[in-house]
C-alpha cells in the first residue's frame, strides 16, 4: 500500500465541523486553541456553532478548513501512531488545502498556516470589487471544451473588448470550474448550455478565484511568503499549478504565489500521484468532496474520507 494524504478546499466547510474531534481528542483541541490564539478570534466556536454565512466568508473558511484538517492529522499521529515521514508517500491539497498539506508535512507550522490563510482569504476578497467577478461550474465538460467556451465568451459583444474568463479548477470526471468577469462567466454559461453541456451554473462565491483577476492577491501572498517562507517538507507535495511533486522550499513558495491566479489541476494531480504508485488516498479534514472526485479520477485506488472520530477509527484500521 502506498499512501497519499489529500486536503480539501473551500466549499467543504460546514457548521459543526471539528466539534466532535474537540470533544474526543486533546490533540485536536490543541490545534483549535492554537489557531484561535494566532488569529485573536474564537474561530473554533464559529466552526462548531456557526452562523453558516459567517463561516463561509473566505477569510474564515480558509483557516477553519486548515484547522480541521490539522486536528484530524494530529489525532491520526497521536492516537493511531501515523508516522507521516515514513508512512506517507505524497501529499496534495485542493487550493487552500495545499497549505494544509504543507502544514501536515511540517513545511509550515499551524500558526504560520493560519496567518497565511487569513491573509490569503482577505487578499482574495479584496482583489476584485464585489459584484465584478463570478465563478461557474461546467458539469459534463472536459478541460479542452471548457477552454474553448471561455475563449468564445471572453469577447464582450456590446463593447468589443475582451474580458477575463478562464478555467479555474480542472477537477476531473467532467467537472471544470471557470472564473473571471461576471458578464463573461455568464456568457460562458449560456454558450455551454447551447452546446449541450450537461449542466452549467453560477456558483455562490464572492470572488473570481484562480483567475488572472486575482493578481493583487498573488502580489500580497508573494510578500507574505517572503516573510513566512516554507521549510523543506518531510514528504513531497504535488502542487496544484504543476501537478508535479515539489520539495524545494523556494519552489514551493513560488508555486503558492502562482496558485492564486493559476488553474487548480486536480485531475492531473491525482493522475500524477497514481502514476507514482499511490493506491490509497485519505482525505484529511471536513467533508468528502475529494473522496468523491477520487472515484472518478483514480477508480482503481482506495479512497477514504477522514474527518470525524468514527472515520478516524475506520481509517486507522485500514492503513
């Protein structure tokens, strides 16, 4: 068995996440307390009790999801004896999950990751004025189709100018997310429907993540990562923007900056991990989004979600 750990991104947050972990395990409580203290905010109470609309804010959801992932990991290590360095072959995370993955393999400590993700969330929210950007999911579209649709949708027929609309996430299994100027994204949705794409819909997000419109946020992260650089990870990380493994701290820092405006190449990340021999994937943290995608992208592999005490027990029995 070659084990990979994967870490979820925004959209996996849910009120109540981490509450049972905190009640059952001291190592989980320690992670939540460290994040609360670092951010000078009772983020754990927001995670456990809501309200959902506050938890969903980008600046809250990003560090909160990391906190749950790291709480689960610390329980796996303390209660189950998981030795990340010697037992795990590769790690990867979806968008903000890449920070969770890097914290899991000690490239960042938990307070560093919390500070960086709070800054990242704030910078992404501020990069584009509210109402200017949008994202949409194209279900039943492959990457080349999505790119062709974006190319057609970029031209504004009223002004003759080109607007931004780009592939933001290649999640695999015919699921591509696009991002950019709201009017261009809306045109892309109309084109996709006209072309018979199974489903095309705007997403309830507040900014056009992973598009070139996020350049101001990328600049902010570049400065923040200069001040808080990663260390060499215990285990290679498969990076979102290259779908290749990275271990050099300078490279990892540069890739994290590029990730803000770049496509999350998740389908290719999973394929790369499978090609490197990983046959067992554990999604560490809230929800089961990546576990579901794994069944489409690596159907021969074993995929397990691990975010609750019961799931931790089941995973420890399996690995």
